[in-house]
C-alpha cells in the first residue's frame, strides 16, 4: 500500500484503531478520523512509537459540512473505511425517536456522507471502499438495538448500490461484517461473554486483529475481482 492514502473513520478505538494501524503497517498514509483530536492521541502515540504514517482528521461523520471540509483538505483518497458507528442497547419498546436519529445519523448517514464526498477525491481505477457492517444487519437479533441492526442492513444495501454505480470506473465497494468482537460495544449488550463464546463454533470472541487484515485484503488490489460483497467474519457464528 506504499504511496496510497487511506481514510478510516471512528479510528480512535476498537476495530477502527486496529484497521488504521494495519493499513499504515502495509505502507499507506492513513488519515485517522475520530470525533475529537484528543480521542485520537492514543493511536497517534502508538503510530509515533512504530514510525507509522498516521495523521489525525477529527470530524463528526454525521455532520455533512464537517465531512466536506475535512475530506476537501486531503490531497487524494485511495481507500476509505467507513467504520464509525454507535450501538447503545435499548429494548424495542423503550426506543425513542432520538435513538433512531442517533444510530441512523451516525451509522447510515455518516457512511453515506463520507462515501459521497470521498468519491470526489478517489483515484480511479483502483479506489476501494470498505464499509464495516455487522452480522446483525442480516440476522437481526435480540442482543442489539433494532435501530442498530436495521442501520447495518441499510449499510449492506448502500454497499451494493455504490458498488453498482462505481464498478465501471474501477472503484470497488464492499462490506466487512464482523460477528462478536472484543471492544466496548460488547459491554453494551445484554448478554455475558461466556454465553457469546459458547455459541461461536470457533470457540472464541473475535479481536480487532481478526478483522483488520481482512479489511486490508479487501481494500487491496489482491481483491480486485471483488465488489458489492458483504463478507462475514464471525468465527462461524452465522453460516449461510
Ligand atoms: N465489536 C463488535 O462486536 C462489532 C460487531 C459487529 C460490527 N461492529 C462494527 O465495528 C465498527 C467498530 O466498532 P467497535 O466495536 O470498534 O466500537 P467502538 O470501540 O465503540 O468504536 C467506534 C468508534 O467510532 C467512533 N465514532 C462514533 N461516532 C462517531 C462520529 N459521529 N464521528 C466519528 N467517529 C465516531 C467512536 O469514537 P468515540 O470514541 O468518540 O466514541 C469510536 O472510536 C462499528 O461499525 C461497529 O458497528 C462491531
């Protein structure tokens, strides 16, 4: 990925942080997005220690003007990873309009805004986008909020539509769809780690390090014949 420019949203922690480190280790210049510059300090310190080319790009993905201003400041974009999302757990009958607005605003509209504006800067052919979806986008389920699962179903659909729109330009758009991964999101779920683990055929909860290399591969030219796909990475939790 030497000479390539990547933008990773929600890179302050968890899976996004690991993806930023993975792409920079592969040689890309990575713009790491987070809501604030302060939230990115841990990643930036780690990047400095490892001599990785990671630069902060703080903005709120759900605010289109901030997205435009930030993406306009970039020289170019080769790779975009739409990873930022929120997942507060609320039972279906306690959901308020504000919960729907929050999860759709960040997870769905944020993915759309970043994709829409990064495409203006994207090198074609060869540009590549990965949306971080969730197994809940296909299976639904009682362990996540309804707006979260439906937001990820929307992302799967948006992935296919953007893939169809940009395939002729040589820009690929795919989704990587994790199952249970050890981040703070699991703390928000009404289910114990032991119960989660007992249901996963490979017998373990995933780590961000199990997801990041798949994202790197799907972004890279090695996956040049793959577009419009939703790739499940879940320890066999769901098999189709
Ligand atoms: N962990 C799992 O089991 C799992 C399973 C399936 C899918 N996923 C997906 O994986 C992705 C990463 O999740 P994670 O588990 O790593 O969760 P996480 O640790 O909560 O990370 C989410 C990141 O997104 C950022 N973010 C939230 N709202 C934002 C906004 N408006 N603008 C910019 N950044 C924003 C957060 O920043 P702050 O620190 O400022 O809040 C945080 O750094 C998400 O798309 C999630 O849906 C996770």
